[in-house]
C-alpha cells in the first residue's frame, strides 16, 4: 500500500502540490490552475496508488470468500470503514454505511427512514440554500407520504434565518435536513445550535456534509446529528464512494432500502432475515476499490492536518474575496460572515459560461452554472454564477492568477 505523506510544521503548499500528479499538467498550453475542488477534488498519488495496489494485488469480492484474496479484500474494506469511523468520530463502525455518495446517502435516509415514519401532514424542514440532493429526495418522499416540505429562508448574504428556523419547528416536524456548508454560496451553517433545537423536540436530523468534510473537523457525536452524508470525491478520494453515518439506534429501527446479496442473513420463500448493521444497507457488491481509496484519502487529510487545511483555505478565501470584490461590475454571491473555501460571483453583462470558457483557455478550471442549487440562483435573481473553489493544494499565486484572468476576460468580453 502507498506511503503516508510527510508532515512538516509549516504549511508548505508547493510540497503538498507535488503529491498530486495531475497538478503538473498543462491545460490549453498553460499550467493547470484547478479551482473546482467543490465539484470534485483531485487525488494525491497515495490514493491513486492505494486503488491500483488493491486492484493489482488484493482484488476479490468481500464477505463472501474463504480464500485468501477475499479475506484480504474484506480486511481492506473494513479497515477503510474503521478509518471513516475515526474520521467523523462515530461510536461504532456499524454506524458507517458505504454508499455511492451524498446523493445516495440522503435518498437512503428518505426512503428507508422517512417512508416508514412519515404520514400525511407531517413536515420536513430544509433551508433555501440546499443542493438538489437535499431537496429532491424529500420532495419524492412528500409525494409518497403526503408530508409537507417547508423551507427556511436565507438573507441577501446567504445566511440561514435562525429565528425563522426556530419558529418553523412545529409539532408536525419529523425531519430536519440541512447542509453544513452551502456548495453554491460557501455559507457555513451554525449546525450545533440548529440541530440542538430539533433534537430537543425529538426530530430526526440529517446533515449534508459534502462540502464540510474536506475543510473542517467533523465530529458527529458533538454535532448530535442522527445522519451525516458525504462523498469521497470531494475529499481527495475516488468517485462512486461515499458515506452515510447513521446513529445506531435509528439504523437498527430502519427497514432495508435495497434488497439483494450481502444485506441478508438467510433467504427462503417462507421469509428472509436481514443482516446486521451496517451490511443491511449495503446490498450487492460494494465499491471495494473506492472504499480503499477513501481510506487513503482520509490518511492523507489527517497527515496534512484538517485544522491546518482549514486555516490555509481561509487565507485563500480572504485573498480571493478581497481581490474579486475590488473589480467594478463584479458581485459576490454569498457573503456570509462564516464561509468555507469558495467564491461565487456574477459579472454585469457577461454570462458565466463565457467567462468560464475564457478562464479555461488560460488553464484555469472554475465551475459555471447553477451548481445544482437552482433555488439559490432564483433567490439571487441570476441564472448561474461563476464559482472558484479551493482545496488544500491551492496557492496564493493561483488566486492572483484568477484575479488577473478575470480582469482580462472582462476586458475581452465587454
Ligand atoms: N456538489 C458541486 O459542484 P454527490 O454528487 O452525490 O457526490 O454530491 C452531491 C452533493 C450534495 N450536497 C452538496 C452540498 C454538494 O455540493 C453536492 C455536490 C457538486 O457543487 C456537484 S453538483
């Protein structure tokens, strides 16, 4: 298996960049400036090597074979689960369910927990800044059960209205589902306080942590949430692997979501019994290589240090915010006092796709579009934004590059 990266005291971003082979690439004749980590972060060599090493030397199906390779694959898969448990400080590895990503995790909760629990007139509370993954599964559940989706408003900075939230928690509220960090605005929600209010009322709490785990320390016990969802590919791991943390007592009470192999203890035509946690929610052959890669990604983050990553990214955020805000005609979308490592913006008279295309011609990768958060775009009255998002490998020089390239693009497109 691949070695863990060296740790140094100073945050040596140029050293860290060497761990990411893709960052040496040139795009359109220019050194790649990758500012789209919120969509998918790049992978260090340790992750790439862990996945390749697994495939080359240990690949077999898990929990099924008596032979050596199957036992090795099972051990690697379960070791990855234990790393995830430690990473989010879950009480037990039984609380860690491997899924495809955040989207699948939230759909699992909606269908396995929500469908069994909710009745006509019950309420689900989300906020206006949610990603479609934390909206549409609840809309589907409402269609199926007659429950009502209620939406907590945000203000012009992109901050969730805490008072409105407290007022909307009612006797029929059964589920509160909130992002920890908004992918379109960067807003960091004060989740501990918000979830505490729900918990006191016995409401099930679901957290979309997709944009939080790569940037800040997450402790599910401290947060006090019932469910926490995140994706491997936003935290320097592979695509197609993600995690649903679920409080053991709630997972135990839930019926299975999908049926098939692995999730059963015994099957007969007179009745089927279901497997123990967490396997009851992992029907079929899982993404074993992905789990191994995710484990290596966690090792990488821990070796660099999540608190140091967070501090470095806050410096990038401050620099990007100050530089971009100084550009006439450019409006930052999302100006919450507590923000994570991204900037979304609109430029008068220029479509974000045109801006994104010009930036790409200079080797700068940003995301343009609605970022799967169409209600946010509607709220701010824009069809789309340009979003630059930062990861642990981005440098101050790259922020300067972005600033210069945006200025040049505006001159060219106006
Ligand atoms: N956001 C972005 O560019 P999946 O696709 O299941 O791994 O993650 C979905 C998801 C859920 N919640 C939040 C807050 C997210 O940011 C995302 C993915 C990407 O912002 C792709 S749309």
